[in-house]
């Protein structure tokens, strides 16, 4: 995702969530992680216990957004976001095109975890540990529980870190920048599991857009019990 990221080029940014969950199976097998996901509530409020028994949310895709499906997860993104990488149902990266801006432009990453990676009680603390290691002790607030259509549970957390000056893929200078980043981990019975990450310069971070991305998510019924 080393202390603050020191990319030599623009693409060397935060590592995918898959890097963290790839280590989950080994940690779980060794009995090295038994933590539970931080108590949280519906997006933005602290939880006092289990997920609420409120009705299952329905996905709402804003007009004009592009919809994609990654191994049973429907994802949508706004027209100003263009596809950067598409790993055929395993990961997707979209965002504002990079045209030489002096900072990394906003982007959204989606990951599909097909290996045995454990439940949220395992995935969340490992993801947090990975972020802490890579970003050098970044302050990550407690997670909040979030409803995702078709999912049994989901948690998210948002934090800020600072990049260092670097050089982009276009050989243009990148300024040291305060970045705002949100991680969402989606729980379903069985496999696959899903994760999303939205990042942008702090002064361009769009909380409303992130809420719309979450509201447009949907896990297909055929994937809920695999």
C-alpha cells in the first residue's frame, strides 16, 4: 500500500488488499490470529454488537455509471473513471486518467479473493497490519459496519497518509501529497471474498462518491453460499 510510500513511479502505490489476505491462510494455520473485527455500525456510526437485522439493501446504480461484474460482485463507477487494469474477474482498477498531474489522481480498486482467506475476524486485522507496516504507523480509526446488497457483513475504515515526492510514469514530478484512503471488506459465506479500496488526494476525496460506490455494490445470489 515501507514507511510512507516511496514510489519511483506513479504506479507504485498502495498494495492491493490481496497481498494481506494471501497471508491469512498461513497465519490462521499457525493459530497466529484470533482477533475479531473492530466493532462497528452502519457506515459512519460505532457498533454496539452484532449487525442489525434491518432489511437487505438493494443496489442503486447512479445514472450514467458503468457497471462491471467480478466473479459475482457487481461494481459500478462514475463516467469520469476509466479502466486502468482489469485482471479478468480477479481485480479491477479504475480512476481519473493520469495526464501528468503533480499528484496521484483518484482511483478505485476492486479485489476478488478466491483462496481460503478466513472471515472478517481474520481479514480485517491482517489488512490493518499490512497498512500499518507499509505506511509507517498510520492512524487507522475503528472500522464501521456497512451494508452491502447480498453480503452477510461488511466493514470499512478510512485514514490519511502522506506520499513522498517522486516521478510519474510520464516522467513528470509528483509532489508529496496527503492521501485519503478507504478500505471496504465484504463478507459472504464461503468463497470468493471481496474487497474495495478508494483513494484520492485528501482535498479531492469525495465521500459522497464512495457512498454511491458502496450503494451500487451487489453480491449475486449464486455467490452467497459457495
